[in-house]
C-alpha cells in the first residue's frame, strides 16, 4: 500500500509500506545537519543513534538506536520541526500526546520523548523495538492463515482497540502493515504507528486519513465518523488473513470506487469459509457504521470464541466487562474533510 499526504492508497496486490517496509515516507526524516550538538543533547547522552533504517512510518524514517545504559535496541523517529508542514507537525504532536498516555500489551510502547535543540526544534520519539516483522510480511509468506491463527491475531487487535476506544482514541489507520509481531516466530502482536490517531471529536483539520483498501467508506465519502472506522479496518484484515486476498480487487480507480461504496469482492475463497467466519466478516464490514459491533462486542463473536483456545476465550469476557465504553460526550463523531 502506498501512502499519500492525507489518505494512503493501496493496490489489488500485496505491497509493504510501513514500519519494516520499503516505501517513500510522507515526510522525509531530517538529515544529520538538523540534529542538535550531540554533546549537549539529552537524547544522545542516553542513546547511540545508528545509521540503520528499520522502516518508514507515517511521519518518516524509523532508525535504530541503542540505549547506552542497557545496550537495548530501540526504534527512533526523529523530526526537525521547522522543516515540517503544519499538518504533519500537528500529527506529530497528536501522536506524541496519544502514545505517551497509552499502556497495553498489544500496543507499541513509548520509551521516551525528547524535544531539544535551539527553540526545541528537534524531536526524538523513542519506541520499543519489535523484531517479529509485520503481519503483512507473514501473510505474504503463508498466503493465508488458518482459522485459529487468524482468530488469535484478530483477538489481540480487538483487545487493543477495546482499550484504545475506552481511552477515547481512534487509530484511523489499522492495517496489515501497522500490526507487528513482538519477535520472530511469536504469535503476539502489537498495534503500531499512531500518526493518524485522534481523540473522539478531535480537530476536523486533519482531513481524510487511512489507507485505501482498509479505510471505512464513510471516511472516503467525507461523512462524520466515529471509532467504528477501526472496526471496518479489522474486517478488511480478517478478510485478508482468511482468504489470502484483499477485499477489493482491480486497478486503483476500481479499488477506490468499491471501497467508497463498501462493495467487497465475494471471491470463492470467501464463500468457502465456514458460515460463522463469513458472518463475522460481514458484521465488521457493515456499510452502516451503526450496525458494526464495537470492539468489545466483536470479541464475543461466536466465530472468535470457537476458534480461540479455551483459556483465551474464557479470559476475554471479564476483560470486556471491565472496560467501560466511551461516554456519549467523548464519542462525538470526527468529520473528515475533503482533500
């Protein structure tokens, strides 16, 4: 999937584009010319920045650094604020604000943030380093997932969204490339890249955002939307995992048109799925967002409960009951603006 300024677009075939991926970033990472004098830098006092680029995120390149005290490898996003467009600077501040307030086992952890240099013009966002690669890459290798693996991955993403939505935040760019495994061979995943995340009822100046092929139809149509856009994206991911195909096929024009009206391609691989799997996908991909389940409701879907290991399924319900849904005051829709 290829990223654009406000709304990413994807083709009908697999192509990696985010962390651990290989596409051109939205905003180029600053050159070393912009970096503060290292001898005066709190960031460089704690970390040794490497030349290795781990991938690209919403805001630019993600580089490797090593903590001098522990020798632990971390991922670092660095930004030169005077070189950033106002909207990208807004997204950076939003990402920092959102991430530093989150703590969940299925969400990438923030190790620290540094604003330094003259007029605090340099920003370093230090993130935990995940070594397992993208869900995208693993799906490319396997072709498709068996039900058990797809269900376990979906469960973890939904657990992250239950927590995130409970905090009054929507991600707005949930996709295969933004889900990473903790370690090689591990089944544990983390939701990453919060460059488009916002609080419910946040600023409408952020325009439409997301990735075509995953973004909800109401976003493409410029309508008011809520956290249910993330649920649509989970439906697209589940469709991908179980069928080995994206939900919309064709050239970019055809994909965009289908995505905008919510017309999913009913491929043979989809119709060969068990009925309860098809029903769950159809619930998640309901064109009317009010008919989509919340993340907590989706966790209790019969297909997910059937496919997850018994001990996992038993652990889901208490967690769901313990997480309160967003209040009506915080659940005001965010209206996207045409690009």
